[in-house]
C-alpha cells in the first residue's frame, strides 16, 4: 500500500491498538518544562511509580523564567517554586535537566533540534502545543496535556486515535521580503484557526524544499494555529546535514542504521490524503495580523476586511476588532506601535536575528518603541555575539535579553501593558496573551524590525 | 488522577455564545504557576470575569446569577490554543462537568476527556437551539446521557446524538484513566522499546 510520510512514522510506533479505541503510540523523545510538568510528577508520586525511560526525557526551564539577571535568584516566589520543583523532579528521576543559566538552556523547541534530540522519524511530545516545531525534521511531534505528560513519564506511551491526513502544497518562488513566517500566517489566514483540526499536516512543494531548517521549523511550529495536531516536512540532505554531529545524534554504525530508516521517510507517489490544498507562492505578501486570533492575518498592504467578507460570527469579529481598537476597512500600514518582540520558539533562532539585523543595520530604534529581543537559547545568544549581530543591535539602540519564552506568553515580567500595541514574532495574538489588555500584531522578524525602526507598521520591502 | 464517574447529567447550563474561545481566555498564563492542581476554578475566564482591580465585571455571564449549572455551552471552536491542561482543570474545578459546543480544538478536548469533563459536540443548528432555549428560559435543563450518547433540551424536548469513541466512553463511565490501562501492558511496551531504531 502507498503510504504517506505520516503513516510511515505513525504506523512504526504503534505498540498495539485498543479495540474500538485509540492507538497506543510509543514515544521516542519527551521534552519537559517547568509549567506543565509538576502535577504530572505529583501523579507519579501518588501512584508510587518511577519514570520508565529517564534517558528518553529531557527537561529545560523556559516558560516562567526571567530574561534579565538570570544569574540572580528568581524574584517571583511562585516562579522560583516551579523551577525548584522541576530541578528536584528531574534529579530524583535521573532526567537531564538544563536549568536557568545552564549552557544548554533555552526554549524547549529551540534546544531540542540544537542538540540533536530531534531526529527524523521520531515521535516527540511535550506539554506545549508548539511541539509541532520538531516536525520540520520529519518527526511526528505534538503537544500534550499534563495527564498525558504523566502517561509518557510512566509508560513512554500515549493513547491517541490516528489523526486524518492533510497535505499543503506550495510551489513557485517567494517574493522579496517574504519569509517562512509569512508563508505560515498566509496558510492560517486561508484555512482559519480551526481549518486543520483533526488533521496532521504534511507541507510539500518548492517553497518548503527551498526553505532552511530554521524556516521549516517556523512553519511546522505554527501548524497548531490552524488547529492541526502537528505538521511535518520530509527529511532531505538539508535535514541530515543539520543534525549530523550534534550531541544526541547517532554516530558511526548507529548513524548508518538510522540513515537506512530515514531514507524511507517520504510520501510514496500516489499515496492518499484526506484533504489537500494547493497555493501559489507568488500570492504571498509579507503578512501581519489585525485581530485576536492567528487566522486574522492579511498581506501588510491590504485593508482590514469588513465583517461581511469574513466567514463566521459577525459578533465575534466585531468584538475582536474592538479589542484591537481597529475598524473595518482601515489600512494597517502606518498604524502606531509601542512594543516589538523578537523571539519565541517560532522566530527566536539565529536566522531570525540575522534577518532582523539586516533591516536595523545603520538605522536607529524609534524613540516610541520598547524592544524586547530575546534569543531562543544560549546557543543562539552565543551565535548573535560571534556573528557581530550584537554590535549592530547596540549601534542601532537595541538591547539583547537572556533566553526564554518571555513575552510569547508573558508568564514572567515581560508583559505588554494594557492597550499597548506590540509587533511580535511569536505565535499567538489572543486577547491578553502578552499581558492583560495587550494588543498583538503577529509578523515576521523583518516586519518587526521595520516597525522597530519606524515606530509604526511599515512594509519591510521599502527598507530592504 | 481518578475522577467521578459520568453517566447521566441533568442540569441547567451557562451560555457563552462566543466563537474561538481560546485557552488564554479560559485561564491566562499568569495563573499557571502552581505546582499542585488546586484552586484553578477561581481564575476560570479571569480577564472576562474580573476587572484589573479584581472587581467582578457585571456583564459577564459567570457573574450573572440568572445562569448557573454544571454545563457550559460555548460557541464554535472552543478551547483553541495552548495545550495547558489547566484550562480543563479550571472548567472542572469551577464545577462544570460537561462542555457543549459545535466544534472543539483537539488538545482541549483530549485534556477534558482525560480529567473527567465530557466534551459534547453538537450540530451548529442544535447549538443555536440550545442558546435560544436558555435565552427564553434560563431554568431550562439539558440532559446529557453518556450511555445513550444523547443530549436533550428539557423545555423543548429536542434532542441529538453525539459521538465519543467507545474506549473513552468506557473510561468516563467507570472513572478510569489511560495510565491504569497502560501500566497493565508495560511488558509489551518494554519489548517494543527494545526494538525501536531511535
Ligand atoms: S516560546 Fe511560546 S509557544 Fe514557544 S514554548 Fe515558549 S511559551 Fe510555548
């Protein structure tokens, strides 16, 4: 039978099927962070059971950590308590733990690939919905809830019905100033935030083949924002080049053995998908969101759609625009902004900082803008320094913070104040996501850079 | 964690006719700092329910004494966004045992099933009927019959069937969870693990 990439990886991980029920799926790698794990560890304690495979589990602190003065004790007692709980749990169960200040510390979905934990054909889960990021390597990766974290810790398995399959094809060439983030925001705007619910997505076509690994991670990361459980891209020479030589990547004979498996990881010609979309790369502009879900995005030079032009509830749409302080039909170009956030597991990798620097180089940060530039990990931070990007940032009046999730979910002190506008490279523009009352415009790193130097929404192509 | 068995639930319902209710609205991230599963009900819909000075917002449905009950009825695409199980916990801890909508986000739905909140997906038309019936008479009861997989509106007699996979249904009606099941097949899992390539 012809199989999809997804089928191949899924089917090879089914331990058994429950009659009239879900598949029992074996999990190769489990990433753990401080926010969604404490209650799971408590569950193990209550049941008096151990972690089944500590060597398949990796813990990092990222969601709830400060992004300045990480060498000092964490101020917020609740955050400090969560970090302590993770450290204790990891130590007690023999799990590798990359805590605050550790050289390998960073956002869970940034460090996984950096250290070769993320591998093609693997099943990877984490108690964070953007686990879909790891699909960029041809892995099946998805976010889980805390009960499931407990399940994986105790049995290395998860019970899931097999999702339906979807393929999104984009061929042609992307225009100037159009990045992987724009591709993802474009897809979500076409499918809506629930358009892929119940599906696992494969991205295919020239656009993804030509994308860097970082770009592929950005696209797969955002799969969840259209409701998909995850997204994946078939591994190719770029994937293998990226992972080779990393700490947890197999070596020698094990590498050869893994390669034999990895080379089978592509969708067979003629394999069937439950749903398939085709888009044209030339249609995609630099994107920006204007509302309170990631599906409310548009080409940056367009006007905000009118309620009658959008599908779904008019009342919900109007409530959303009212929250943003915008009106139907207005242009986004020229809208004043207050904050810029460059970072998160969506766009906090070195390529994103390079792209940001490309625009701000030789320019100055606008006086009305507060900018939070937060690397996804220490490895990214070091690269920013080594490549001279830090100097460029300083010359333009920007400062760099320390790694973490930061304003992506604003659990720490990096909160956008009520009513203020932030152009953010993260993944969610929900009401209050970046702080109570905050207003988020999602965009690519270069749109964020253009906003940072002009103090308003600006077409980055005019600065390239 | 074990939870109460779910068979037939008859209750008034709280209407929330908003679409795309995301997990950041259900429970904002700043309330995720606990290391125990306690007290999440107080922060359910925190920013819709309370002003920044912690005074209740009069116009939000949970602050309106006219509406109460163990069933929450939400608009399409309920629970989108984050994987935080805290969203399902806060729904449960507040006292809801069932959420009705015409469409649920995947992870939220799974999380609910794992902790004993029943997600009931109905047609868009039936959802509109429920909202209309509650608006006409807030004391209208809904009857959720899990063994029969049916939901009915007591005041109008209208009813509809809903889907749930039979394994999850068994768990809900018995108050079991997946870990109990998996711990029983640990030897099979170990054999499987010994033969995986990665
Ligand atoms: S950066 Fe945001 S989306 Fe990514 S792991 Fe952190 S909180 Fe989750």
